[in-house]
């Protein structure tokens, strides 16, 4: 387990939501301090607050944007590369957990929990390590 993965766990223990725990553990790598990341993704937790896309998955998308965006406000050209980077990450999460939707992961409606929040954060961190961090090493 990497130090960043341990930070995800520590963040969760401090009371960060799933998106915050993940985003805050990695955001400094992409020029965003923890407090700003914490604020930016606060409403991503609990599946965007409405049990939609898992907050840990949303945090992965946030980090891809931080890393890949050209931040060209006049003529952005990085959207497709962001989408292409995020898609296999989202697919990997879905393959591991059978869904990327919070309500499905939590078994709302079926009574069958596919993955715990802690597990979702662990899986998102592993995917970030594989797709975003390893290529930097």
C-alpha cells in the first residue's frame, strides 16, 4: 500500500466523504492544495449527494482533469484526452464492483451491497495509482 493510499484511509477516518478522501490524497500532485480540493469535491460524496455516480469515482474524474486539462480558457483542446484517460479508469472500477452508481453499490433497492464505501475508496486509489501515478514514475 502506498503512502497516498494510506492518506485516503486517514482522510476517511477524519470524516472526509468518499470523494474528499480520495481527491485530497492526490490533489497536491497536480497543483491543488488539500483545502481547495476538499471544498471542490464536497458535494461529490454520497453519489453527488443523491446516490448517483460514486464519489470515489467522481474524485478520479476530478484528478484526471487536474492532471490532463490544458486549462486553455480561450480554446480548450484537452477534453478528449481527459475523457480517454478517465474511461478505462471508470471501466476498471465498474469491472471490480459491478457498478459506478452509489445507490447500486450500496444495495439501495436490491438489499445487496456490492461494495462498502471504504472498499470503493480503496479501489479508486488503486486505479489512480495504476492509471495516473505509475505513468509518472
